[in-house]
């Protein structure tokens, strides 16, 4: 049944819309017509609404809670407090970091916005009325909002629930507000290198507290079927299977009676990895009332209470020879984890992958030590569009190397070139224990320097500075160079787990008799376009057009177990699982084709969309023909059907990298830093869909801009959050956002089946140092070494003023 | 609480609803009328995810009481497609130019762009950027949204010329 008019190989490839094709997204037909289905769009018969009473204080003892007036509000059906949850053992829940977190505050509140009571009512207005009328009597307690004071001798005890438990999840705690100390590397060797070096630079660099703030807030709808005893929960979950396991562990409902569904998700960026009190309360309320219960937080609640990111105070020391060869790096981090340790890191890594901090450089010896502390701030510590703590690490090393360059009077690009890990050193073992899979850093930075005409920019800057001195301009030009190496794709089960669950991922492929396919994954898209791109992987692997492949994820009743989508892990892990499952299909297809063509399997070769007889391509069977045969022919020794499952345990992480260069113009009289140019070169290995990759980079860079130029979740001395609504929390509009220039090199990952490394988070990791370095560079000739982010107008103006530049 | 009977024309259909005087338009659209295209992304009138077109103006449906919409004509993303069911030039352009990722801002963004192009059929890039600055997007960095609107503007003026 071979085609009458054979089409060319090129056309056959094109028809697949496989790897490398800028295939249009299949999701968009729904989304552009308002037919998305997000959690708040779900409406079930008899559905109730839940809303929280939250703490107005940063730290206070709860004396009493009176729910009487609230219960009298028409429409209010229940008010749940810790006293109701305690008998069920649900007043605390486990966090991903081995700590516990209060679902509803019992005796004390530990941060402003903490959940105190859950009001359940027939509609959201009645619930809000109820919230107003719950009377909580508090005694205020002293607040710790400065991590540096958390371990003072006279610091108040924050966590009375674990006051006597000095063995934490990550070793011994040395103070009642201490969570863990974690170290990696060679301490003595590093101290020796620093002591013997020609030059050492030291700086305390803070990466301030920010928030992922996806446009859709967190929420859930829980529905307990009283007849079957089956619990269904729709929610904003970046890791639905993990939520199911946690729900089973804490509610005693067996896992097969829990169905977790992540519908369309309106952005996650790390915010939707954690398990929040709202999810638990909606479940409990559904069990108690026998009705479905919806909880959707508002924006202020989102910024106040669910999953902040960063809040790392990092003291770096970098040593070098006088000609700029780095000899050692030490880093100490004071990590502010807020009131509960709810960081979303692989369990064995309480500071995530911070020890990627040697970055892209061949640093012979290094040591890191991280101390986590409790404060009266919201819990969280998620990877805001980055792999676990990688963006903090990249910011530290990329700032430190600039500071070193300044000290040695070297150009920031030159010092990076001088210290890069060389192409021939890969696979490269870093001083802190990682094995970098592949890279070609010199080529990437050279390409970037050339693309932006770096020498011309520096010459222009020299001229700008002279003009400034002559009083001809009030604007200073800054050039920011950053080169980052990410570590993504967590990860190998031998050292990466969450709550004991190995961080593999999974894919199941079913080829239907007429040659279309259904693919199910353990991950969940939040705008990354999985339905489009994963179909492309399958299309290239098995030769069925992407448009004939439907992708499903996010429903634990149907999807294979997976650890979810965050830390740029979908492509490296689930993408690999997809390729491996597709290869199992292809192996079986080869046996079927051999039978059909009456040749030996070994006589066949794969060509785009078919198996053909070697040396005689006229004799072939396409995958579509083979699919039908799989369900219709009795092939001796083979089971019918064409399906495969793969659970992929990656042998290593992947290490995407990139060279970013930015140019800012700073008005010294207003402090406004205008981003004139931003060039981003990314190497994420094999590029599955260039259009989607570029879109991810635009988005990530815009988030980097937001972080560097204004986002700040800060607290006043009373523990009041001062960045807790969009009135104060900076989200750039189209006006502040510059046009991003993107570029790429391709250095495939040698251990990934298709060589892809993952990209979603690189722009945030590299974008922050590139922009911050540019702001510093503008003032470098005036002696500025370092100033803390965010570089908002006020702070930049203060910097200019302190350097005597303002008029 | 005072109850009001209100009438609106939404996406070409006349509707009558009885609402509490304090209920916001966005909640009536989403929860009473099942028009869930307009989303809720904030509580301070910043994000524009809730944008609808009301009597020829872009209006944030979270910042107006349903009662105030009595007697108005409203268009939401659900009413954006052409009469023959094909996608409006803006919808097609967003799809073709990767003008969306998670899709949460998209309904408000397209409805806003629709009014922008009515007011200014041939905007410059800067005019587009200012014109959509009441609508936040957390995923795309706006670059492809701006491009989508430019492409749609060209397409719409060609359609106009052809008519
Ligand atoms: S919901 Fe944000 S402006 Fe209306
Ligand atoms: S596409 Fe996600 S907020 Fe715009």
C-alpha cells in the first residue's frame, strides 16, 4: 500500500512537525477563545466557598477565637479552627523540606497573613462577611524580621512546637531559631587558597525576598463523594502526584481513592509546587459538609502567604592570582526561611543546588556553608523560575567575579574568558562535586561579544563618562556581562528525592490502530506548551505527525506517576522518558515491519516515518501501516497492540548555559535605569521548538527585570509586610519591558536521549546578574563595589547621591 | 441587602439577572452567567485579566458593580470570533505569533487590544505598549503580544480596504 506519488524526504520530515520545528501551539485555540479551564472556572453542584481569617500580626499568641457572630451570618455553614483539626491530626502538615507547617494556627501566629480560621459559606461574599466577624484575641509578641538577629542569645523562640527538638531534618540545630547547617566542599583547602592568594575580594551580597506571582493565584476545589468515599481535588498543582501522596499521608485516605487534577494553570514559576493550608482546608471542609468546596486566594493573600523565593544573604570570598586566575571560592549563606521550613528542594539538599556556585569557571577549590533560620515571615523558599537555589548561586558568583575584575582592573568579559572551563574539560568535575555534562563557554561568549559589538560599547561608555564629567549629560551608561551555568533536570533517583519519592518522571504512549497516538506524562504544563512540544518529541521518534498526537497530563487517575514540573525538569526528565517510551514503540514496530516485509529485523533501517529494507527503500512500511498491523496481524512471538511506558531515571543533571549582555542608561538625578539593550545567548542543547524557547526566554528575562528593578517582599519592624499587593509589588508592564534579543548555540547533552537540556528558567538565572552588573558597572568608575537589589529608582538615586553625583 | 434586576446585552444576547447591589460585574459574569473567559488576577485593579468591552470602552470588570452595568452592551472574549465562527484577526494573530503562554491574561489582553485598534487602527509599537499597559502578563514579556497586535492591525486594515 505504498504511496502512489512518493513525496520527498524533506516533505516527510516537515509533515511530522517534529524536533526543531516552530510548531504553533495546539493549546492556543482554546485559550484565545476564553475556553481555558482554570481552577476558578470550575463550578460543581452545591459548591461552597472557603475563605481565611488571617493573622494581622507578625508574631502573637492567640488567646481566644470566637466564631459565634460569623456563624450567624446567612450563608455561613462552618468555621474551622485548629481546635477542629487537632483531633484529626491535621492542624499541622508535613512540608517538602522535612519540617511541619501549621494548617491553621493553634497557639501562636508566626507571620502576618498566617491562616487562623477557615470560613465555609454558600458564596464568596457570605464567606467574606464571615471572615470579618470571626473575633480573634491576640497578645503581640516581639518580632524577628532580620535573619541576622534570629540566632541572638535573647531572640524570642519562634517555633515552640519544636523548641525541644534539636535534631532537625538536616542535622543538629544550634539555636532554637536555627533550622540547619549544610556544607559542601573543602574547607581547609579553601582557607589555604584564600590565605595564599595575591588578591581576595569579599562581599556580603543579598538576594532579596521576592515572589513568583503568577497571574493566576493558588486555589483548589475539593469534592468528597460521600457514597464512594472518593476524594477529587482540582487545584493549581505543579506536582499533582506529590500532592496525592501528601494528601494520602495526612488524611489516611488511601491513594487510589484520591484523584488529583491540575486543570489549566495560569502560570506557576514555582509558586504552585508547595502544599498550602488552603488545599487542606478545602478538603477537610468538603469532608465535613459533604459538599464540594472551593478555595481561591486573592492576590494579597498570594503575595503574603504562599511561597516566596530567595531571601539569601551570601558572603562570598573569591581569591585570584594578580593576573586574574581564580584560585578559590568560599561562600557562607544565611538563609531566611520564614516561619516554617517549606522550601521546595530535593530532600537531601536543604540549600538546593546552591553548590553550583562555582558557576562556569574552573575554580580549583571551594567551600560553601549554609545556615537556615526561622523568622516571622511567610514560609516558602521556592525556585522562582529557576532550579533550586541556582539563581542565588549564579548571582553570587557573577557579582563576585565582576568585583574581582574591578579590583584587578580587568574587563569583566576578559576575566570570564580567562577562567572558563574549557571545552575539552567536559565532562567536568567541579570542586563542589557536580559533573557538568557538556559546554562550550568560550564560543558562546565570543559570539555574544561580537553580536553586541562589545568593544564599541565600551568605547561609547568611555565617551559617555567623559561627557558626564564635562557636564554635558546627566546619564551614565552601564554594561552588564553575565555568564551562567544552570543545573536542571532533577534528578537522578540515587541522590534526588522529595519526601522519599525519587525524582524520576514518566511517559506512557498508546498508538491507536489508525496511526494516531495518546501520550500521557507525569508532568504538568503551566504555559510551557507541553501539549505542543512533547508531541514533537514523539513525532520525531516514531514518525507520526505531531498533529495526530494528543498529550494528556495532570490527572493522577490517568497519568503515570511523576514528580511534576518545576526546576526546568520537564524537558530533561519527562522529555527523556517520552523519547525512551517512543523508542520502545519503535523497537516493537521494527519486529512487526520485519514480519510484514518478510525480512530479518536486522535488514531494516528507520527512515523518518518508516522502516525500509536497507539498500531497497522502495520496500518499506510506514508507522501508520505498522500501527494497524499491530492490532490486526498475528505476529508470531509478539503480543498484539502498540503501547509503551517509560519511567526515566536520569543518569545526571543537565547543564544549560548562556551569555547575557545588557546595556542600561541611568539618569543620576531620578535614579531611573533604562534598559537600552539586552542580548541573551542561550545554549539549552537540542532545541525542540525554537518559537516556544524564545517565548520562554522573553518571559524569564522580564521576570529578571522585575526582580532586579523593583520586586521586594519586605517587612517593617512590626512584622508588617510592605510589598504585599500589586500596589507595591513590581510587575513590569509592556512599557517598562524592553525588546529582548535572543541568540543561541547548541551543545547537546551527551546523556539525554535527544540531547535537550531545558530552558524555561535560564533567563531568570542569567538575567538577574546581567542587569544588576550593568547597574553596578554604570557607577564602577566612581568606586561602587556593590549595592543590594532591588535597583529601584529610589535606591539607585541614593547610590548616585552617596557617590556625590546628584545635583 | 438591596437586590437589583439588571439587563445587559452580552456578546449579542440579551440577559436579565437579579443581583445583590454589592456584587461586582466580574463575579456575575463568571459565576452567574458562566462567562469564564474574563479572569481575576488581582484585587487592586492592576492586572486587567478581567477586561471586558463595555459600551465601547475597555473596562476592568472587577472594578465595577454589576448594577452599574445595567443597560450596557458588553463584549467578552467569548464574543470575539467573527460572525462566521472563524477567529477574529487578533485571536488568530495571538495564536500564530505565540502571543500567549499560560493563557490567563489572554482574554483580557485581546479584548483590550480590540478596543485599542478601534481607537487607533494603525498604532506604533510605543502606542501599543502604552495602550496595553493596564494589562499585565507574567509569561510572555509582552514582545510577542506586541507583535501579535501589530500583525492583527495590518490584517484588519487589509480586511477593511477589501470591503
Ligand atoms: S482582576 Fe486585576 S484588574 Fe481586574
Ligand atoms: S500568558 Fe500567562 S500571564 Fe500572559
